[in-house]
């Protein structure tokens, strides 16, 4: 992990952004598998 001085709020926001991107990527993959 990078040791940067960040507020807990921005750390949490970064985590949610990463989760959101992963979720969108997973949904796109599911659509491709189903052939939508």
C-alpha cells in the first residue's frame, strides 16, 4: 500500500470507486457472456 497522507474520507471514496468500477466491469462481462 502507498503511504500517502490522505483523509479517511478520501480513502473510503477511492475504495467505493474501485468497487463500482469492478462491478460495472463484471456486469459488462456478464452481458457479453449472455450475448446481450
